[in-house]
C-alpha cells in the first residue's frame, strides 16, 4: 500500500509539473480566439467503464463545465460546443430524454452560475431550436436574455444543429431578403452570407478539437470551418484533461496558417 501511495504521489507531481510547463509554453504563443469543441465519445467511454450510456452523457456534461473554465482562464474569447446534431435526434427516446434533461439542467445553471457573470459570457444556442420542447426553448431564451449584456466572452451551444441545415437556412433567408427588395443579389458575397448564418458573421473558429479518435467534422460549422485548424485526439470526452487541451493549443500555435495564400 505504501508503494502504491508513493507511486500515486510521484505521478501526481509529474502531471502537475508537466501541466505547468505546458501552460507556460502555451501562454507565450498566440492564443486561438475561437475554439470549436466536438464532444465525442461519451457513450463509448461509459460502455468501456461498465456504465450505462446515460451515465456517459452525465460525466460528459460535468466535463463541459470544467473545460469551459479552462478556456476562459486561458483568455479564449469564443467557444462553440457541439452537443447534439440533427442526426442525433434519431436516437432512442430514452437517450434523447436524458440528453434534453441534461440540457435543461445546463441552461438553468447558466442562469445561476457565478462563473458566467465573472467571465462575462454571452450565451447563444444555435440550431433548429424549434424542434426542442417548450420548456427547453424557454430556458434557452432566458439564458440568452440574461447574458446578452455581455460581450467579453461568447459561448455558442450547437444543439439540434446541422451544418448543411444552417447553410440552407441562410440561403432561404437571403432569397427572402432579395425578394423583399432588402438585399441586392449583386451585393451578396461571403461576408454578407456569413451574417445570415446562425453565428451571424461572428469570427470563424481558429481551432476545432474533436475527441474520441474520430477524424471528421460530422456537419459541425461547415461554412465557418473552411480555414480552421483541426485537431483530433484519441481521448474520450469525459476523460479529457487540461494537458490535452494545452497540447491541442500548442499544436495550433506551431502551425502556419496561410488561408489559401
């Protein structure tokens, strides 16, 4: 037992030393202004741990709060989290009920969480929100209303979201504006188009991180991610550590972004 205790203390010391070293290194570089997070692997993690898939989502939900605080402490101004895709809506009723239950808890916490006020975070949900139930829609509206005065940091929550659907919705709005005479078709360019997206022309993500080892975007911010740096990690979302986030940022800092030039 003493040997195990010594081993755990040594490993803890090594981890803390490495985290501090990474943090100091990352703080010297250019920090991404906008990070997108694809929260993948909750169910697989739960199954491997011997839990129910529902437990995986619960652990993943708690991890979101931890990771967001890391981002705000690092000075990352915009974070977009991908919590539920339009394709996910085809999952079982039991799983969706649990996901929506957690979403309601999350938006209630936004209304009461002092960290939101401390970091002055403006919250906005993006996606086909009309497919959600009335209680969740009401909580989303209250969270957005409560935080609309803030602009220092932003949190986009992609729920019932699909990148292709977002582009289609933007196109429909543009067509409607042209037909009403509010927009000249010859004036439409990328900047104009971006303003009709759910993110309304906000800064595109500099870095998109996906957990669980999958290497695809799965419809996440398809328009906005054209020149984002992509980082895929083998860690399941509930297992992500601060050093994993710092490694992703360090890799981003070492890349040379040319934007097609």
